[in-house]
């Protein structure tokens, strides 16, 4: 998989149209590129009002399967008990890395263990 495309991503809260996406919009774009099943768009959901976290929690309870960190898995990252961020795991040069986007750095690729250390808990789903 060529990840060069993702360096063009620009963070936009609630963004779902590439390259103007938020963390969930990036996950949706990469899942499409990997040929994985579509997940809901949730274009109306925003992190700031808690709607995104509630929708994610419902999906975790009803629609996805918990798994180990693996290529294509979605990382659900928590601060305390609140699901605060999502990203996607990719195998790059034989190592697992996490592709994410945020308002300050836009798109970045982070080694899996370094990503996990930033949060109180990280769960993986497919």
C-alpha cells in the first residue's frame, strides 16, 4: 500500500470528503482504499458535543469485533474512560504503525507502541 496519498490530508472537524477529514474521516478513507467494508459516515457527529464518542461506543457494542493490532484494524484511543480519538493500523516495512490525523500535525504515521503510550487505553477493532 502506498501511503503517500495520505500526506495530503488536512484536518477539518467533521470532515468526510478527502483530503479534508477528521480522524474518523481518515479511517473511512483508508478502509475504502484497503477494500474493507464501509462503516457509517456519521457526517453530523462532532467530537466537541460528545456525539461522536456516543456513536463509536454504540458501534463497539453492536457492530464491530475486538481484535489484536493488525493491518487495517481501527484503533479506538481513550483518555480516562472517554473514547477520544480513532486511527488506523497499517503494516509499513514489516512493522505496525498507526496512521492518524489531528488539528496540530495533520497526518502522521506513528509506531504502534508510541501511539499506545499517549492514551490511557487503546482497543482495536475490525
